[in-house]
C-alpha cells in the first residue's frame, strides 16, 4: 500500500542505472496513467531503456491496488463513487472504432501464428477476456446516474464462460487474415519453455520491426503461465437491471478486426510477405 510513496516506488535501485532520454510507461488504462509520467520523471530522472518494461510492469501491478484503496477510503467518508474493473477493452462493438490500437491489437498476429510462421505456445484452455468500449462507456454513464451504484465494485468483463479460448481466437484470426489474401500458417504448438527458447534464438535474428514485436511476447507467455479470469455474475445482474448487457465476443470480434485491419499500416506489407 505504501510502495508508491516510497523512494523509487519501492523498486530496486538497480533498475535506474543508465540514462535514456525518455521513459515510456506501458500502462494501458488511461486511469492508471494519470500523473504517473510526471511522478516518474521527477523521481527518477533518466533510466536504462532495458529496464523500462520492468518498471512499467511494477507500477501497473501496484498502482490500481493503491488507487482503489484511496477511493474505497473516500467512499467510507461519503464520496459517491463506483469502482469499475474492466478487463481488456477493445473497439466499439458496432463498428470496431477505437481511439488507438493497444495491447490486444499488438498480439493479434502472434496469436494467429503470423509472426512465428505457425509456431505457437500450447494455449491449452487459456482464455482472453475482452469487452467492447461502448459497453464499458454505457456502464460508466449509467452508474454515474444511479444512487445504488455508490460503493459498488463492478467487474466489466466477459466472465469465465464468456472469455474466448486463445486457440479458438487464433483459428478465427487465421480465417480472417486468409479472407484478406494473407498467407497463414498451420499452427504448430510448443510447450511454453520450448516457445521461450525459440523466441530467444529467433528474436535477435529478425528484422527490426519484427524483432520489436517478438520482444514483447515473453510478457504474453507469462500471462499464459498464470491465466486470469474474472467473475461477473453480480455485476451482470446489476447492469442488466438498467438494460446494459455485455455482447458476446463472437458478435463484436469481426467489426473490431475489420477496423484494425483496414487502418493498420502494416497490413499491406504483411499481405505481400
């Protein structure tokens, strides 16, 4: 709880040995980002580029807990607030529109096997919990107008049964990309340790843009090692009373993918590869 107030946010000083020009925090939720750039720059000055991701992960893990504790304390003091915990937010369920492409979109070609010519980690029953931005927006607006939302913690997510299996998502992505004329690869699954070893060899030998994409995959493999699913039954009942229902992933996946593909500067190059 007090780590964010501690020197270096409680992180080991070895994270901050060598200088770089700028720190970029990989915290996807805008609420988590609020003020963090100023705080980190003021506290740490210039940092080693190779350590930025570790710092970002540490902040991303600790900050939501810290923020929720502050809000809960203020709710007890009379603040009329609701805490929303969205899972991975993607574009609008109707047309796929999204402000910018973040985590989910950067994983798509890897999950399809396009980045690794079909070599993939054994997904097993691992799932990805996705919610569209318009569902999250409707929930936020509705709760701001409901007195009975005060003090609640709501899980805005697809839930354990609604989250999509990564193996199924990969198959849908291959069908989608093939329909756009891209070459797709038959999936060949490896145990996680073998996939890590393959990436360790392949990443340094890859072209620059591919190398940067592959460098982020170990963090995704960590997600597969400790998959996360979120309960949402009480949240669903509460929101459904106001007519707000999370659409199934298979219903909004196509418009989300189509918006991403038509606006991705890489799709033309990928189709020619």
